[in-house]
């Protein structure tokens, strides 16, 4: 039995917990001190019963009960009161709690009985509410089809919406066995289900099956069979159903599409694997041949030009192949280790690598991670992200002013934001738009630009549930905003 105890007094919780285990040894308890934490626990877990103190730091009395009652299908509530607010406990019964207990009068037996009775009363009330909803829907001609079936499997009554679903114009045609219009392939399943619920009062079984309409075509139904034969006012199995033919067809089409996409993806991965591996060996051989060539013995200028062009093309092909392999590794998320890492540590590691290329980096770069020192991410990916963003800012610095790069991290809603802002040459957002994170996209005449860095940053973020956005103004600067998932570790 799972029990939620909402009690801010540690001493009272200890006593209640001891009494609970005394009466129900197998009870599993969850303890919170605030109503807000209790509401969150109910939304994310199943509890058989709630023990609620009416005097909490963030809520008191009727408000606590009303807040709990707003949750659909909430478990039964037992109010815990002190002697001084005993009347408050009595008054809480009118709000729908199942019982109230005075803390000074509790023992293991009393608590156990109260829990057992409260659960049973709650279940009984729930069954009554469900019955009332079903019969009200029948009376009001709900969009779902409703039918009454006797113990012999013969339909005795059907709602107008049910007649419409099955294509019948009136009740004149009703006196036939349910089995007469069930699809032959589903007949055994429905027989077993019907015979299964007959011996058990109030038994409900849900299923999907096909039936024949008046025009002879078969449709799919999603249905609940509810045994109310023991109810004198009903004396029938209530069949509640709806037409889900379109949904089933969409699911079948979706499965076919998923199978086709899976096959295509598998073929694409295989092609990428073969291309990268089968090209690697001959490309390595070509590079080796180029490296051992004696260029001084080539006297013919035309031959020398051809060989130099061959060398340049070979190294370009090698770079492209390395880029392709790196992209594939990101897409496949190979060797990814997610853990809580320090922004500061990874940032300094990136700086150490970049300072060999940009010695003055310490003068133009500032970073602030005080608001969010840690992030749940992959250290290698984060290092690559820092390196790409900072090197991009350096690469596209404005020649007429000293470069300034500012990095900061902060919380926003349920995410972690990382901003990288520079005062470089910027970009025209109307021109670059969605192309900025595309593969091999370049927007400035910079010889060192490959158009791979931002694509890799976006791919690495997306692979781990993050995202990246950009805001830039030509000749003023650029701000990249990275979003990370906020994960409780």
C-alpha cells in the first residue's frame, strides 16, 4: 500500500509513520511537508491514500482539501487534526474527505481501520459516479454508442448515436444477437470477454473489435463491456462504444510509413558506413603517395600543376570524409556520457586550446557561470560547443573596433540558457534566416570558414535534447542562445 503523508511536524510524522507500520507493515510511505510538494507527488505517482495535516506552511484548512480534490482520480483523503482544531476535522467531511483523525487519539488499529474503510468508501463512490455517468450519457444521447445486452448476448436497447454508428435508422431492427454482427476473426475474442465478465458483478472490460454495419461494411469499434446484470434497475451488460475506423487506418498507415522510414534509415546508415570505411583505405594510400613524392624531380610545369591540383583535391576529400564521419558519430550518439559537469572547467579547457591560436584571448573574453555553475551534459560536446562559438567570434571580428566576447549562463523557466555575445561584423538575419545552422553554409568571404562548426553545435545540442538560436545585426554583433535541459540529478 502506497501512502502519502503531508505533515510538516517531524514529531507528528514520526508517530503517524510508526502507527501506520504497526497496522499495515507492508505500507510504503512518501513524506512531504508542503502542500505543493504533495500535489506534485500525486501527479507523478500512484497513492492508495493521503494522510493530510490541515495546518501546513503553504496552505491551511479547506484550501488544502480543495486543492487536492482538483486532481482527477485523487486517492481518498484522511484528515489529521490536533485536539484544538477537532471541529475543523469534522467540517472537512462536508468537503469530501473520507475520514478525520485526532492525532492524540491515533493508534495502529484505528489508523489501519480508517485507511481500509476510506479506500473502500472511495471505491464505492467512484463506482456509483461511473454508473451515473454512463446512464446519464445514455439518456442524453452521447456521441458514443450505448447498448444494453442481456445475459444471452441479445441486444435489448440501443441509443440513437449507436444506431447511427451502425447504420440503422430505428430500433425495429434491434432483436438480434450481438454475435451476429461481430467480424468472424474477432468472434472468439468477444465470446471469451463476454463469458469472462458475466460471473463478476460490475466487471468492466475494454476491447477493440470489428462489426458489420447495416450496409454490409465492417468498421472498428473501441468498446467497454460493463456488467450491471445484478442491478435491478438495469439488468443488462452495458456496451459503450465508438467508431475508431479512421484511427485504426491511420495507425496502420503510420506503421507502414515507420517501417519504410526505418528501412530507409538502415540503408542510409549502411551506405554511410560503407562510404566512410571503403573510402578511408584508398584515400590513406593516396595521401601516403603524395607525402613520399619527390616534387623536385618533376620538371614539366604542366605535370607539376596537375600533381599539385591532385594533392589539393585529395586533402579536400580527406577533410570532407572526416567531416562526414564526425557528423555520423553525432547523429548516432556514439560514446556519449551524460553527467553533471562544470561550465567553468570545460570553458577553461577550451580556452587553453584556443589560446595557442589567439594569445590575446584573455583580454577580449569574459564568462560568468555563477548563476548556473553545473549542467547535465556531455563534456566533450560542451568543449566543442565552446570552441566553435569562441573561434567563430574571433574569426568574424570587426576590424574597426576591439573584439569583445561575453559568455553567461542563467536559468529560464525549466531550462538552462547559455549566451555567447560578440561585437563582431554580425549577419543580416533576413539573408541567413534558417540556413545559418545548415551543413557547409558560409555567409562571409573567410578562407578559414568551412560551414561545419555551427551545424555540429546544433547537432550536438539536439542529440542531447537541447537547442540553439541566434540573433544578429549586421556590423553590430551576434548573440547565440543555447538551451539545455534542466535535469535533477
